[in-house]
C-alpha cells in the first residue's frame, strides 16, 4: 500500500513547484524580449507576406491601405516601422486582426502622398 504523506510535506512540495513556475516565466519573458529586438532589425521577420484577396485589392484602390499577414507577436509599432523602412512610405495608421486560423492580419493606411497601388505593384499584387 502507498505510504501516507503528512499534509505539511504536501504544502512544501506545492510551494516549490510554484517557485519553479515563476522562474520559468521569467526566462520565457526574457527570451521573448530578445526575439522582439532581433525582429526589429529585419522587417520581413515582422511582415510574413502580403495578403491577396478581393477585399484587400479593393482597400488598395479605394482606401489607400495595404494588407499583410504578420508575425503573431508583432506590435502595431513594429509593423509600422517595418512597412516604412521597407517601402519608404509614411504609414498613418495600423489596425490588426487575429483571424480564426490563428494568423494575424494587419491593415496599414498610407498617407495621401504615396498611393498604395504603387507599393502593391512593386510587390506583384496587382
């Protein structure tokens, strides 16, 4: 038969397990911060690929917006910086959406100075 463990020993084991969990969280947070810094250097680590759909093409023509599938952990600021550095345009606003599939989609509204159709043609979308 199994040996009975006193209640006090059980509590100690639970506390030790919680301490390990906190240490693991700290390590994973540091790892994520390092990953974000590395991603800030290469814009294509933030932007995965341009999204090609009928709705996206209408946004290019009528709303001066570009649509990209982006890395799941990318922030709006990282997305804005990546688009501005890659294409040399001014991004006015970035909106993001997490799709049901788990992918993250970003809509970037460009300034009126630069038409989105030029960027889309450079990417081969049009």
